[in-house]
């Protein structure tokens, strides 16, 4: 047991007093000798650190240790698609935004289906991270929190732009490529240290710290884990960040990471998400205090606490308390610090000159080579959704560039600042005579009571927006519709957006931004021809927000404030310029209309805010309809970060090109594709649904039962997974499958049958025809992006290990390859199959269930109503039922006249479990009475006699009452 007062005092002194490194650092310690084995160097340094110093390193901001010549170390530079931002401890945690190369958003990177290209992107990002680090290592740490590998199973996820794909294989391939680029090719050193976000099953923002991602074993093992495992096992990631959510009843922050560590041959440095340790005590109420929470977090395999911003003493005190209470040992602290050091050493921190990457300077940032790579990537990421022959455009034709995204580029929450901007208009003007109009209304709001107009008075926080009696440019506002009634108001006088700032109204920002995105409004018809203006920034959705209503009102001094609807001001909306009419006129005067519509990354869903709809904004769709009617030669460029519902566009517009928000080179890349300098070959990484499709609740993670993603969706999508068109055509011939040991070599000849050079993304899928369990409709097993000149052919080869065809057998808790016939499908998307054959795969026949052995309840075959929950706080998964009639099923059980049913159960209030055969309402053979145990973690054994039955049966457990079950035995 440690002496708490002395230890706490030492820790606090360390946190407050060791922030600098002396000019002459010691260089003769063994840990500074790069000729020694890594483990020996770590042991030497670990042995020189005091306990207080080691504890201080468990916080995100690891202080310097001056006596050893060790500088401070900070985890977590955001680098999702370029170096984005970091926090400055010397400025109290102020955010510093990078202005380097901003590549296309992550979902756009994946739409290239080009791992070799994405490795180059990762290398550029890692290099620029080194450049920023060289300039200010206290701000720009080399542990990068990227990439995000959460699977994009639901297009409504607010953070869809951050992920890669709904498919684990594609996600794994792209994340591995990005990570390999970031880390570099040196076998012993890291250019930078990528950390995968967010482990695990984190794909909703609604109640994101308290919702339970209930993962049946097959969903966990076949879908969720492989997305993370790929980069970890390939050495392309150096750790994971735990997610905010609850997984099978246990907060992810304290979910055991030993399995993740087993995927790697090297040490991992795992971190929590921001504030997540505190959530364990606060929103999740999983532990009574921070000492218990931090102890459990360390025990689970997390090495660093991202919490309380720069306030490390709180974590130091909590870990110290945990030590003093015996919740953890110094050995637990040593284990975490050893993991931390393994990465710090590999980053070259303790090598002369900083190791092989230590000579990189800030000069690499936004280099000409990186600009060229950005343009190439954005061009290869674009997806041609439809083309009726209008594209590519002929040069020198008169083009009307129309739409709210035609002459602007937006950044997102996890992107840096753009050092320059090439808009779609800029790119097109390099090739043609182009006119531009946003197609949005310019309006004025006249206060009915006073006759004055809402008028901007300045651009800083201190200025307000007031009413002026006469209409001027400062009283005119460009009104853009972003969907579901949300609009933004950009001032015609200064080009900045109207926003609220908790007290004053301001016109300060170049684009909607910030955590609360305070530039959002809705216009409500008052019923008499006038309007009320409602402020709808994101903080109004938070439970702590103190104003129940946020309608704009005019105070006695003419300034604007927010308040109740009853006191809201009425405004007459005067249209100064009709946006649609202007757009129609421009379209009629042009040879071709290019309409650029889509999303605003800070408004249409983002961190902490899911979408409730994926429809294109009503006003934007109306603009497209009007332009299409005015000029049949209309191209729509859809720029957004998620699958959109665009049925009308697909049915009526001759050409549709999709791009994500793609960085400074967006305009060049779009023009490259529109004019045929780049033949589009981007492919969708998600299913795009039709407007009448019904999606399951966003918090339901069981893609198998709900029939979600291309893997299990049986409907007809608007655009399938893998979809994308080209300006040329490709033929497929001669598909062959050849067994090679425990693998299959699959080859197909692909020929460019058109008149243009182009890339084809050749996609290999399989389908198992018969199985004990529900199989995917099809599953991606490989892909290659190949470049072919007209008439040229290439034989594309894939190797598929037989083990990749395995499924997770819930009856024996292991992967099993069944003996079965598999369809081998090769083509241009999940539904555009060009060649097919079959192969007989040898394997096992899964035997009937043996329920005479204790069976984990969570290893059911089917269920209704229940969710998976934590058996105990440290480990274990059980089944939780809350409603009478909830059930689980064990299919194809070999019953041998069992006399007794025995169940491991817990329940606060008690309940019952009916044992039925064939269905939830089938033959009743016994009822287990569950007595109250007083606590969900207080387990007992309950038994009941059974009517003896023999033969193969589907056994159903039907629950009555609020209870949990962890095991079942019939004997």
C-alpha cells in the first residue's frame, strides 16, 4: 500500500513543475543508445522513472522529465484526411488549426478503391505531421488520431464522412494503406503513429455515450472486428481509441482490449476518447468514482486518458487513489507506460537527431507534390453515378455553373484550413466560358412592428445585428436551404454568416462552423404572410440548454435576441433577387448547365448529430428541377459526404457526378473529370437507397437480422455498393477458379472495349449457397483497380484463402468453414456481375447443438426483443430481457430426453423462463422460475423439470419479467 499524501504531493509537483527541458540534456543513458534492442532501452528508461512520473504519463499531456532530458509528449493530433488540428497546452488547450494539404474526406479516399494511392496520401499526411512537429512539438504531436474505421452501416450517421465503407474488407484495405503511408517503411521507426478510431461498433451519435451497441457473436466476429483487425495485424496502426458507446452492456472505455493486442506482434498504445473516463462516472454511471473508473480503464488495456483537456492533476489524483485503494498495482502502471514508451521510442524521440524522420521540416507542408497528389486523389475519388452521353463535356462551350456549392469550398470538423481554394467554377473557367449563380434567394427581413430591416453592423464577436430603417447591402441576406427547413443567412454586405453567440447576434464567420454550429435558422410562417425566425444551432438540442424556445425577437434598442415564441418578432420576407429565376435565365443562355448541390459538412450531420433524413434539400432539388426544365443539357455535381436520396435526379437528369468535400483541389479535379482529362473510376463504398426504403433504427447494429448493408439487403437500391460508371466500357472473359493448397486462385480477363483509356475496379464477390446460418447475399473478397488503354486487356488475379470463407460458429465459439458450394462472382459492382462460376469448398458440417453441456445464452441462433448485456463489469456477456415475450432460440439442438433445465440467471425483481419447442409459442416443456437476486450482477442458478423430449429440436426460451440469463444446460 502506498502512502497517499506523499505520492499525491509528488505527482502534483511533477505535473506543475516539469514543463521544460534543460538546454543540455543527458545523452549517455542506455535508453538513448539506438544500438540496443528496443526492449532493453524501454526497460532502462522505465527503471529510471519515479512512480509519480509514470503516473503523470498516463494523461494525454505527458510532462517533461527534466532530470533525464526528456521533453513533454502530447497524444492526439487529428489527421483524418490531412493534418487537421491539435491543442496548445501553453495556451490552455486552445485549438490550433493546420493549413496544410486537405485531402478528400475519408469516405472519398475510400471511393478511389486504390490502396496504393491511399498509401501515398498517408505518407503525405505523415510527412506534414512531421513538418508541423518540427515547428512546434508541444502542439503538433506525432501520435495521430486517424483513421476512422467504424463501418458505415447506416447512412444517417452524422460522422459518415469520417469512415470508409460499409464493408469490412474494403475498410481494412484502405485503413491499412493509409496507416502504412503514415508510419513509413522503416522497420524500426515510425514517421508518425496512427491510432484507429473508435473501438467498437460506434455508428450513431444520438445518446452516444449511453446507447448499447448490441452485437451478436457473428456480427462481432464477422463484421465489426475485421475492420479493426486488418490494419492492426498488418502493423499499419499503433493502437486504438476506445469509443464512447456501450458495447453489449459494457462501456467501450472499459471493454477488454486483450483481443486487440493479440492481433499485433508489437506493443500497442491505446487511448480513450475525449472525456470518456469521466463518462464512466457521469452519463454512464458505471463506476461510483473516478478512481474506480480509471482503474478499470487501465485493467481493460487502455494506456492513456484523454480527459479534462490539459488538467492532468485530476487523472493523476484518481490513479493515485486507485493505487492507494489497491484497485491497481504499480505493475499495471508500468504496463501502460511500457506501451507508451514502445511508440515514443519508435518515433525516434530518444535517438540522435530524432531518428530517420527527424530531419523533416515545415517546408514539406502544402508542397507542390502534395498539391498534385491531392488533385489526383480527388479526381480518382469522383464517382460517375449516371451518364446518358452528356459527359465528358466538349471544351469551349458556354457553361452556366449554378448552385450553392458552385463557387465555394467547405471544410469539416476533422479537416484543416484550406491554404488556397479552387472551386468548381474556377476549374471550369480554365476550360470554358462560364457564368455563375448560386440559385439562392437574396432576401431582406423587414421588422413589421418598426419597419426596420435586419442589418449587419460588423464582423466580430463584439458587434451585433440590429434593425436599420433603410434597406442596404448590409440588410440583404443570401438564403441557402440545407434541408429539413434549416437555412443559413449570408450577408450581402460583408459575405459572412449570421449567427448567434449565446448573447449577441454576429456576422463573423466565413462558413458555418464551431461545435454548436450557431449559424442555423428556420423560417416559420406566422399565418398572416409574415415569418418568425427561429435559431436552431445544435446546442438547443442539448439537455443543459437553458432556453426552451429560441425565436428571434427585437429588443427596445433595436438589437436582436432570442426568446419565447410568444414574444417573437414578425418579419416580412422581401425577395430582392429570385434565385431560381436567375438560375433559369443563366441555364437558358448557356450550352450546358452544371448544377453543384449537396451538403454543408457542419449542418447536414456531424459529430454529436445524426441525420434524420438523407434527402437532398428541398430547395436544392427544386433548383435542379427548374434548371433541367430550362436546359436539357444539365449535369448535376452532387457534393456531399453520405448516400443521398436522389430518386428524381436519377430518373430525370442526364448526368450525375458525385464527389465528397474534396479539399483545395476540388475544382481542378471536378473539371478534370467533367472534361474527360480524367476518366472517372471512383466507386461507391456504401449502398444508396431509394426514397421508399425503410431503414432499421440507427441504434440497431445487427445487420444480419435487420438485412442491412449490401451484405444482407434484399431490396433494389438506387445505386448498389461498388457502383460507378466510366467514359469507356469493359468486357470480362474467362473466369477461372484454381485450388492452390488451402487457397483459391481466381483469374478473369478484363478488356477495355471502348475508345478511351480508363480504369476499371474489378470486384470479386462470393456467396455460399447453403449454410446452417443466414449467409450474405454476396460478400466482397477482393478488388483491383486496373488501367487499360483502348483494346488492351489484363488478366486480374485474386487469391482467396479458404479460411476467409469461414463463419463464426456460435455452437462452438470458433470460425468454421462449412462444406458448401460457393458462387464466385466478378463484376463492376455488387449487382453488376459480369462473370460467374461455382466452386465446391471442402469443410465441416456443423453438428447439432449439444445443450447437455453448459451453453452461453449469448450464443443463441435467433432472438426477439432482448439485448446483449454485461455479465459482470470486467468481463462476460449475457442476455437481458425486459419485456414479457422476449425470446432467444437455439436451433437444431440434439435433445436426449433431458429431465432438467438449469440456467444461470440474475434479476432485481424476479421472473420466469419458458422452455418451448419449435417456436416462441410452440410446445411448452418446462418453466424456470427466477427468484429476485437483488442486483443484475448477483447471479444464481435456477432449475426446472422438463417434459422429456428426444430428437432434433429448435429450443426457445421465452422470458417473463425483467431478467438476465448467462447460461443454459439441458440434462
